[in-house]
């Protein structure tokens, strides 16, 4: 295990785990922790063996969002625009633009921009007592980290606005029903369930997963015809890959394919 600033990083096979480790502050994202997350993301990105990244927290929170103790400083010195674009956008871009698949393992409250980070992941699994929380109206702010867009995509405009306006905690089961997360498991089973899911995903064809991620993310702002063309382009790349040839041969010989990402 490698320790960055308030962040633990570990790798097991093709799976890397990034765990926010600031339990005494509900894993609030202060400057040091934001830098630690980015350092861990860079470590995963630089490792050609890593295919899946599990992002989680320590204790009772995935992350409660921005450390409110920093807000006076940013109001007077930098402006909130700076922290959102300078510090949070790189974390979220590292998730959305990576060919690695990110799995959010939401172990407790995911609040504020922490929810932006969780919803930016490709997949999500949640402990049964965990909640998602959009607290901005409580302190006369608006969502950041692209959370307005993320909530709209997942929930539709009326439920998204309700979550923003009322700032209520959304239960794990409701999160699953609304499509915010894929799976809900017992709290004490979360870490193992997330690890097992990540390990299973890591055995699948990495080119297929990476290209499918690109297509789905682009499809949010594309027409059906544009998406079909994009699928055709990546289908051609996949069809001419070593992994596809290996998989076809394995299917014909009734063997399990071993994918190399080539």
C-alpha cells in the first residue's frame, strides 16, 4: 500500500483501490486530500496493469465534500470558481477521460462535490445505510463539480431540482431505484463486494470496456446517427485486435479467453 496525502493506494492484480483516509473529518476534501486523490489517480494511470479503479472512503463517509473550513479562504483569496475548476475538474476528468473503469464504493455519506465524484464513476455500489446528499442550498451555494448535469442525467429535472432544493439525504435503496448506483449491499459486505466486482470486471476485455465507456459518455451529447458511426469505428478497432481473435478462438475451443488489452 502507498500513502499519499490523506489517501491510501493499493493494487491487487489489475485492480487499484483509492481510499480517502481522513476519517476524523468525514473524508472532507481539503487541499491536501484533493492533491492526494490526484496523485493516486496518476499512479493508477501510469501502471499499464491497472484496468479497474475502486474509489472509496474510510469510516462513515465516502466523502462529505469540500472542507467547509476552507471556504472563507477561497471566498477572499481565490474565489469558488478557482477551487471548482482548478482542484475538482482534474479529479473528475481523470475519471471520465480514463480508459480504466472506475467503480465508486460508497461506504457512507457522499455529499456535495463528493457526490459529483461518485456519480462521475462508471459504476457504483453502495452500503445499505449510506446516503447521497446535495447540501448546497443549506449554505446558499449551488452544486459544483458538474453535479447539476449528473443529477439531471440520472434523475430527470424535477427529482434533480428537488434533491438540490430540499437538501435531503437520499437513501441507498432510493439511489438504486433512481439509477444513481448499480448495487446496494450490506455495509459490512461492501468492501468485499466491491473488490469481487472489480476483479470480475478486470477479467473482461479491457478494449471493449474502454471503448464502450467512450461511446456511452459521448452519446450524452450526440445523435443516434453519430453514436452509431462511433460504434462502427470502435467495432472495427476491436474486430482487428488480438483480444478479439483470442476470444473467438477460445469460444470455438470451449476455453476461457485471457485478455491482454491488445
